C-alpha cells in the first residue's frame, strides 16, 4: 500500500523517531506488517508466543484488536487466522480460509454485541476461536473519530472513495505563489509564498487533484464539486463549516498530513507559507517527511495540472450518482424555498390586517 521506496527498515526508523517524542522506547513493541501480502506475520505470531510464555497463570490473557473505523482490523484478523493455522501445521484442506462473515454470524446472537456508527464495519465484540495464538483473541467495533476527514462525508460510497486500496504513488506538482490545489472537494491548499516549492501529494486513487489559482479556487469549487472535484462531502455545498489554517514551513523535508485523507510532502529549500482549508473539526499535523528523497526535482514525475484521478472507474460511476442526487436536492430546496416564501407572504398579510 505504501509508495515504492518505503522499505520496512526505513519506515521502522521513521515511526520510532516520531513515537519517541511521546513514549519511551521500552514501553512499546513495533511490528510492521502487511495484511494483504502476509509480510511479517511470522514475527507477530512470535510476539504472541512470547506473551503466552510470560503468562504463567492458568487464566490466559484476553487480547483485543482495537482501532478507528476502516483501519483494517478485520483484514488483519483474517490474515492472522490463516497464518496461525499455517504455522501451527494444521491441514489447510480441513481448515479453509475463515470468512469474517461466518464469524459474525456465529456470534450474532450474543447480547453483548455493540453497533458501529458506520456501515461496513465490525458490528460487535467477536471472539476469534480459529486463531491459534495461545490465548483469547477478540475483534472490536471501530472507534469513530470525528477528527478524521472521511467521517464528515454524507454518502457511504463517497466516504469509501477516500480510502486507499492500492499502492500509493506520489503526484508531484510544481507550484508558485498564488497557486491553489483542490484535493477532491475535501481540502484546499493555497501557496502564498514559496522558494522552489514542489508538492508531492499522497492520496487515494479516487481522490482527484486539481490545480488552479487562488482567485479562481472558490469558483471552481462551486461549479465542479462532485464532478471534477471528487469525492465531495455533500450535495449541499453550504453544509460544511470550513476552517482556514495559516501554516509556515521553513527548511526542506516536511509533510503536511491531513487525518483521514493522506499527506503532502513539501520540498523547499527556503520558506513556504500556505493556507490549508479543511472542515472545522478535522486534524492536521506538520511532521518530518516520510519520503524526503522523492521530493528532489531530479526524481519528479510530472503530472498535468488538472484531471488527476478524474476518470477512474469508481469516479465515473459515482459522478453520475452525485449529479442525480444533486438534481433531487435542488428540486427539494426549490420547493422548500417556495414554502418559505408563501409563509413569509402569509405573515406579511396577517401583519397588515392587524394594523388595519
């Protein structure tokens, strides 16, 4: 999923460097793995075995897999079940791959189940019996996080468009002062001052990227949100309460990470001043760059200033759905405005009659 060039060792050093700002190194164990390829699952099973040996009591510990919604807990557990069966020497033909839906059905009548606030996520506390790790393993519902950008989208399909499902590739774009970039209809970046700035944008494959000028940015949003700018928060353009953050960055090798969307690598040898426009409750952070070497000009892959990710299969389908919903919304809004006008006229007549 991570871009080419991000090796496990490099990622490990980067994570440890950032975690050590808040935690002592001896307080946590780090294991980088892939639930898609199965990379490093042998290591996580080794850690589980070590935990089992440390527990001398007859009552084995209960381990809960926790995280925010759509972070991939269930995918991790499915791969863990398969790998634990494989490394335990269990015949795969007698123990085929466990489907998560089967596990959910098995425990569907448990009164302790909880409901998730988002569709498509785990619906309750689920005990995983087919994972051979030596102790009780439980899946849990995703924890909703209002500070993540995608939780502010009205439509579930639109929300799923923000989630990264393929290997991320950087979109490298040269910018100058007065440049504005829309990441779908979700976030806007205005470059106010720059010294040789290149932006390397790392987002999901269905998030469009559109470069324009600061003067035209609002007009582009009003005209193209849901179409050229995808995904979008809602058919109601006025629903989202935007907040603008002024950010100053000095020196090279920094990332602007927007929670629930992705990150923007800022390659600059001087001072960069930008304005970031995102919904009011969404978090962002400035951090040391994950991929500083990819920000060098000599390694840039140039991209067009418009049209990035616009014609993906998913966006082509959902664009039509969005337009249909927009027509329904406009019609309903028009009827509501008529009702408001009639009500206003009626109040005025009533007031005139009272005066008479």
